[in-house]
């Protein structure tokens, strides 16, 4: 297991360096010099040049990369141009909201997709199966932001069941349980939008793995011996079908963070995705690069996690090079 | 290059027919030597697949409307009519008018051109990058493979929308930049697919035979490996067109893709960021949203039909006695 872990890390390290290299190049592509906000407007050109030199602006690009990497290693991502605060602090503030949204949509996905996938996997080609197939095709094909608008129009504007956006009702000043209820009401629509497409994918996936399993001898033998369905489902079917599920879920986290950008923008949800959109609109490049780097490293970490989980649930993986 | 075991004599007769199992191009000459073409081959099966028929009909109608937009559209997409602002559908305008009195239906038709252009060009770019790198990694193996795969992993680590809006902010917003961005971010899946296909194919006997008679590596890659990977690549490319259409819509919706006044379905949808439009003027945002959905759905149907067509096991009487081959799973 330890050897497997070390081998995975050895593969991840060059990838991490590659990520940092790309982000660094993007930082360099940004128009204007990155220190422009640090110079007072009435400084002479000579003073500006002197300041830039003191930061090593004219150094060879390789030296600059190494210096940037060194700063990165100490967790420094620079300051936001618009807000003048540390990028790490800004991301940290918004991370909670994004985690709340991603987490609740993941829970919703599992709560619906697991029973649904199992059900249609056991009853292949019945009408529920066909209905779910058609629906999942539609859900995978609809742009998330359009789905978000449709839900807002229907449930927030016409039916008035849920608020149209934001995290809390502005000016309501709820406390305690009232606050929790308020946040929950705001959470329902965006997490449903994020969950729907995933439900479609996951339930289809589960359907195919369950329907493959049902045909296998050990399951048929169980049925032949007269073991009741519920004693087959949980210990045998679900356990075997859920094995790849662990990996899919850990790979789903970065995808959620990425697609949350559109959902957060439509729902005015102040998360990391919306922050990156605000950074683009305000041409706040240091903030933008910080977020991109953060998301890329998170993705890499999730991939590693997926590999490890796979090795835990399926020991054969450890032996494969 | 490690040489596979020489068990040609035992397996060679089976492998002669290798080309008929994959790909329409390779299957056609082998399966139908007769002069009268019968609809029993791949195309015949496809035409009986409801997914294929529905997808093809919807898609051809939409593409035709987009291509012939200048002749079909009742108005010019940029024609401003300040006396007919935000008119609901009916009267002279089938789908009403927008905030400066432009005809929504005409803009919808012209917007389709952007989606078709971006979808097809972005996939062409992906094919160039993905197939080249995947072929390189899969054929060479070893260090080349390791380097290409690490590069692929690096690109895959960047969540699409986060990096796409960053690049759009750096490059500027235009149709060509959208194509470029989608192309350079989405090739990774193709590269991995082609690599995997090549890795399994290059150990097969017909490749070994080709190498043994002195076929050049380039010819092996193009004629033997690439041609036999044709099927999965076609399916993947089809589905990638749908992804491209969706990505263009999302970027344009955020104001980082196609800019006004040029109409695109994505930037037409961004009108609905105003609560007033969203609640009261459905004709401004529902039609482009439905258009995107229909087009993506049609392409996904085509992809599904193609993939189930390719995965079909050859109709052998003993098929069920053979160990069941794992169907190629789409990413």
C-alpha cells in the first residue's frame, strides 16, 4: 500500500509542477505589469523602474518562475487588485459557501440516484427505465444556466416557493433556527440544478453496473437458492456496484467546483465560482490566477484521493502499474 | 519496442477479418463485394436506430436553418426597430422583438450559425491535437508516453469553466477565441482514448505482420492503427461537438464568448440576467435555451446511436459461448 502511495505521489509531482508552470505563464500573459497597483500614481518613471527592478521584474523568466514558486510554497498568492486584500483570504471567505452548495448537491445526487439506479437496473427496459433514459438525455443536454433560469422562473417567480438567489434574505436578520431555515430555502434551487445532471449520469451508470451484476452467476445463484430480494440488494448488489461509485464521487468534486461557476453566477451565490467571475469582470488577475491555481490543485488532490480509494476498495489495483 | 510472442499461426486466420468489426469505412469493402449495395451493413443498422433517425432529422433541420439563415430569416438580425421594442410574439414578429426592437426569430437563426461553427471547428482542433498526441503516446510508449500523459493530466486538472474564463479574459472575447479555448482545453479525452486504442492494437498480430514485412511506422499508424480506432474516435468527436455547443453558450452567456451585436444563443440568453426579462418576457430567453437543448440533444442521440452500433458484438452463432468482451465505455 505504501509503495502504491509513493508511486502515485511520484506521478502527481510533475503534474503539480506542470500546473504551476501553466499558471505562471498565464500570470505572465496578463496585460500590463503585475505591480502597477503597488506604485503610487505620482512616482516618476525612474522610481517606477527602480521599484520594478527591486522586485526582479527584468530578471530572466526562469529566475522569476523559481521566485514565484518559492512564494507559493509559503502560501502567498499576492493581493487582489480590486479589494487590496490577500487572495488566500478572499478565497477562504467564499470557500464555505461553495462547499455548502457542492456538499448539499452531492447529498441530493446520492439520495436520488442510488435508489433510482438500483430500481431501473433491476427492472431493465420497463417503462420507468425508458422514462429515466429519456429524462437523463434531456438533463445532460440542457445548459446548466438555462435549467437554473427555468427553475427560478417556475419555483421562485411564479410559484414563490423559494427565493430567487443569494444565501440569506437581505435585511431579514434571522438568527438561530430561523437563519438555518432561511439558508436552506436559498440552497434548494441551486443545489437541485447542480444535482440534476449528476443524478442523470450516476443513475445511468448504476443501472448498467447493476444490470451487468444481475446476470452474473453469484447473484443468480443467490436468487436460485431463494434468497429474498432485499437480502441480495444491500450486501451483494449495492456493495459491488458501489465500488466504482466511490471513485466517481471523488472525481465529481472538482467537476462540481467548476460547474458551480455558472450556477453561482445565476443564483447570486457568493462562492468561489462567482468570485472568479467577478475577478474576470474586474480584470483582477492576481485573484483570478489564485483561484485557478487553487482549483487545479484541488482537482489534483481529488484525483489522488480517487486513486487511493480505489486501492482501498479494490486491492487488485495496487498491483497494477 | 518489446516484441510480442510469435503465435501467428494459431491466431492469424481469426485476425484477417479484424477490419470488419470496426468502422464503417473499413467494413464497407469487406462486407459488400456485390455491385448492388444492400442496406444490411452499418448504415442499414443505423437507419433502423430510432436515436439516430430522430437525432439526424432534428440536427439536419437545425443546421439547414442556420446555414440558410440569410434566406430564411424574415428580418436582418441587426435591424433595429425602435417602434417595436420588446413586443411579444405575434403580429409581424414570430418570436417578438428584443430590447432594441430586433427580431428574435431572425437572431435565433443567425445564432445557430455560431453554434454550428464553434461546435465543428472546436472539435476539428481537438482532433488535430488529441489524435496527434494520443497516437504519439500510444505508438511510442515509454518516456514519450509518460511525458504526453503528464501533460494531459496537467491540462485535465484545470476545471474547464475556471480556466476558460481566465483565457477568455486574457485573449479577449470573440468567436475564434472561443473555438481556440475549447479546442486547447478539451483535447485531453481524445488523446487518452486514441492512446488506449493504440496500446491495445499495436500488440495485435496484424500490426506485427505489417512491421515484419517492413511497413514504415507512419504507414502503420495511419493505415493500421488509426483506421481501426476510427469507431470510438468518431463517437467521441460526435459527443464533443455537443460539449462545444454547450461551452460556447456558457461563455457567451457570461459575456466572454461571442459579443453583441453578433447574435449567439448564449448571449441571447444573457438577457435573462435581468429579473424583469426572466419573469415577464419569456420570448427573449426561452427560444435560445430550447434551441441549445434541442441541438445538444440531437447530437447526443447521434453519439448514442453510433456508440451502440459500434459496440454490437458481431453476429456469430457461438457469440454467447465466448467470454463476454467488455463493451467500450464512453468517457
